[in-house]
């Protein structure tokens, strides 16, 4: 049996103005110009320049808004625009600005890609067409870092199915060795050991004792080398401590990734700071980058056009359609200008709150003066939602006399001290880095020793936290930091 019943639900929805603001807020300064240019192109009611003092016509068309004029959906579901969860308060792993809009133009280098360079070198060899196809297949299997990790048997199958060429391991390895003689040295290696050996074999003086010792270490003691078991290497290769040290130093200067930037497209994203911080005799002043404050206005001619149409007879359908079109464009222009102004206000309020919170750092640039600060701290200070603060911090930067910093640099968790104070984890990381820099590399400090040293300095920190910070600082474990 079917029944009818009433239900009441409460849901959040965003107006077009709010959506406009959210999208503009997360746009980095480097892309704001392009976004404004795009809006100017699609909306003839929007112009560059300062607003004129007399805005009576604008007020008239706002007040004479006719509800029967169709507009875009005014109530839009919140989920459609807030499906990007804001990052955690630690701000780790947050990417730069990312939207569904088309990619903006980024400078791209015009140099030939690695694969193109290798193909050019392949063409210099005296190979028949069949061998060239096999060589091209091998080059096509080289990954970004310069290695061929695909099994040779699989490449043989690829040649049979895609190129109708029957070959075997011997022929494939013969052509592979030719490719391995190309520049850069170590290219087309199948593993790190082969990569390092290929580079050593191409040294100018292969009979140099240091090179010979290094090759012997790579051939006979590669596992011990990767684990830095130098005493085992000395015994196995019958080398003195000085000979081992010279050979190991030579190996560590080789390139483990011969491919480098192998796609050949060096995309350079220039950082344009959103804020400029100046220190006037101890008084800190924040200003917006001029690119964040464009001068926009509503077209006077469009406003006059609407005023004239609105006062005329609206019974004519064509005229009514014209009024609708002009009204929509004027509305869109006003919303865009308001969204830009709201963006400027939100950026400044957020940055001023961060400035007050981290004032000691901005005065002297000392990282140890950074206070623990999370998104919630700033959101409560400026009475805004955490997601709004996240959008500002995610893709914005500030220029100081100490350099340019992304805003998320100033957000960090806190670590308690013996005195009961909370200090930023950046301070702890700075102290940890200093300990590792000053350690005896022959007897590097283990995580347990680092914990004890930090505890003596008053930082209440666990071993797992030290290990996490060490990994974030890209410091290897003690065994791998050992030197001869």
C-alpha cells in the first residue's frame, strides 16, 4: 500500500556569490591575472579601472530586480563545491592549488627529451632496420630515472607481437650494451649495481687503483656496500682502511639516476608572494601583492543600457529577453567584483592573525621562535571556518626579509617541555638536525641516543616521534650515515 507523508530536512546550500568567492580564494596570485582576464572576456559588463563615484544606476538595477527574470540556479548543493576535504592541521601532504579549470601556461624548456637524445645516438650506429627497431624498443622501455626494469623476455614478446620481429636474449643484450655506451653514462642499466659499474668502466684511467678497487667492491661486495659494512668490505677485498675510503668516496660521487629529468619538459612554476612583509623599525606591516588587488568596475554603458530597457515597455518578448541578458551580466560583474574584494579581505585577515601568532619569528627569522599553531587557532582568531583558513594557507606565500615562505610553513604541532611550555615541532627538528650535523660520522647517533639527548635538553619526545622527524628531514638511519 502506498502512503503519502511529509518530511522536513535541513541542508546547507551555497549561493553563486559564495561559490565565486570559494573558487577565487584558492587561486594562487600567479593565476589570478589569468582568471580575471577570462572573466573580462566572457562578461562585457565587467571592465578594468576604478569604480566611478556615481553608482546610482547600479543601485537602481539592484533595487529593480524582477523575480520573473530567469537566473542561474541560486541554491546550489554544498557537496558539489566542498568535496575537497581540507587538509589536517599539520598541513602535510597538501598539494598546491588544484582545480578542474584548465591548466595555466607554465614555462617549458625547449631542450630535447632524453628519449630523443638516445634515438639520435642510436641513429649514429651502423645498424640495419631490424636492429634499429629493436634499439628503439629498448629505448622506449627506459624509465624516467634512466633504468630498464622491464624483463628482457617481456621486451622480446613485445617485439614479436607489435613489430613482428623474432629475436633472442643474446641479440637483445648485444644491442642493449650498445645503448649502455650512450650518454649519459649509466643509462639503460637494469639495476643500481650495473649503473654504477657502467659509470666506472667509462672513466678515463680504468687502470687507476682507486677505480679498480671500486669496481671490485661493486662486483664482489655490493650488498655490504649498500649496508655500509665497511669492515666486511676491507676483509673480503683485502683492502686497507684508506683504500676502502677512497674507493667508497669515488662510488658515492657517481650518479644513481642517470635519467635525471627524462621527460625533457622542465616545468618551472615561479612563486609569486601574495603578501609583502616590511619591518619599519620593529613595526611589522603587511600589504597585499598588487596583483591581488585589481581595479575592476561595472560597465557604465551596460548599466545605462539596463536603465533604459527597464523603463521601457516590457511586454515585448525580445525586449524582455534583452533585459534578462543585460541583468544577468550586470549581476555576474557585481558578484565577481564583490568576490575579489572579499578575497582580499579574507587574505589580509588570515595573514594578520598569523603575523600576530608568529610575531617573534617575523622579527628575527629564527625558526626556533615559531610557536605551535594549527588551523583551528587562526580560524577562531578571525572567526572563520577552518576550511577557509586551509584554502588560504594551502596555496599562498609571504615575502619577508628572510625569504619567501609558504603560509603552511607556519603551521605545526606542539611538543611539551620540562618547563610545561609547548614548542613548535620545527624547533625540535632544528635541534635534531643540529645533533646529526655535529655527530661523529664514524659512530653516528642512533635514534635511542638522539631521544636521550633531546630529553636532556628538556624536550619530552618519544623514540617513534624522533624516527618520524628524522624521516621528514630525510636523514637516514645511523647505519647509513656511517662514514670511514
